[in-house]
C-alpha cells in the first residue's frame, strides 16, 4: 500500500554537486547569479558550495568567494558540504552558512578511498572526531546517512545486510556520544538504485527505525532517478536532494555516461501532478534550468525545461 506524503521538501544541490563535475571552471559571478535565482523559486534549502581541496575539485576553489557574494534571501537556508574537520572549520568561518552535524558512513570502501582517501575504519573514527568538533561549536547533530547505499561501480551490489550493519554502527556511535539522530539519508552515489532496491533498503530501515525522517539523494545516470523518487514517495519519503536541470554527479564515481542528479523541476512537476505540495514555482525552476545550461555551455538532461509544464497547456486548451 502506498503512503504518499502530502508535502515534499526538496533540497537543491545544483550549485555544489552540479558545478563540481564540470570540466571548465564556472566563473564565480555566474555561480552567485545562479544561487540568487534559485533562492527566488520557493526552495527553502540550497547547498551552494563544498569545502574541498581545489586540486581535487577545481570548481570549488572559490567557495568562500561564492558564499561571500550571494544575496541571502530571508527564509532560505544556505549550506555547504564539508567532508572533514578542515572543511567544517572553513564553513563556520564564512559566518553565512547553516552548519549542522551528521554521522555519515559509506557502503563501499573502494569508493571511499577514491572520494576521501579513507578506509571504512578510518571513516568511522573520523565521525567521532567530527562530533567533538560539532559539540565544541555548539552545533546540532541530528542527521545520519550512508553513501553508495544501493551499489558501487567498483564493488557491485550492496546487500541490505551491509546497510543495516552500517546503520547499527551509526547508532552505536550516536549512543556513545549522546547524540539523538532524527533524519537518515540514503545516497545513491553511483546510480545503482532501482525502484525495487529503493523499497528493499528503505523498507528494512523503516522497519527497524520507524521514527526517523528519511531522505533520498538520487542520481539519474541510468535513467532511474524519477522512478526511484516515485518509489520513495510510495514509501512515505518527504525529503529529497535534487539538482536543477539534472546537473551534477560525483567526479570520483567512475561513470561512463551522464552523471546528473534527479532533476529538481522534473521531481517538482511529478509531485504537483500527484497533488503533493512542494511550495516551488515550477516556471521559475524552468528558468533556472535554462540559466544552468547557459552557464555550463552544454545541454543538460532535464525534461520539463524542454517539454514545459502542463499548466500553460491547460490554460491554452481552456481559453
């Protein structure tokens, strides 16, 4: 039986995950232009940069400049991705971002070594160190997550039992550190997710941890992004990460095809047609999608920005 939510919240990650994979440097001014436009669409949370080495991710070399240059819109939360303590300190130093703690593990050691140069054991130890830093700065620690949660280009399928074991590790650390986890993100980092896999993994977690708020971070490399989002909606998921125009992808995932995230305006369109509220202005999202294409200088995979919404067609037919 489906358990569709009445309202969905979409966190936009286009400025961060979208631009990080681009082969040419996106000018700082254009990043700022894009972020300011996104803030006018009804989005409540936008992840705008990541604090990583510019040698590894050149398009994030201007992270501090981007944060300093935006015009914050009241009611919009701006965040940055920080994968280690140095990144957390950099995010805090901007004094313009919302920084919250999270306990995050990875289901693939091969990917983790490529992405963060850590083993699974080192990653678990690093979570304890980061928690100490979060507490030092008085930051809330309520989130948790698992990356490569549905499969890995280097290790293959990820068994549900592995996800449940990692979840148990997360809650063990949380209990040790007197942390109360409220939300849990499942990240399909390398696009191995299918509707069946989404339901099996999510269902196992929901059975064991029924009181958590679940978040899906989906990629569309194999065309499953919107189908996987629908599967999540059927399971009651009300929080999704997405990228306008289908921007994005992890540069360390070993993709051979398109690596974009599930498309924000496509997801918003589907929700609207299902009667699920998002609070988003679809026409403004489409404008942002076209702006994104102009900024990166090549076609992006979003569908609704090409086909348009049905609202205008309904108006035309009714006229």
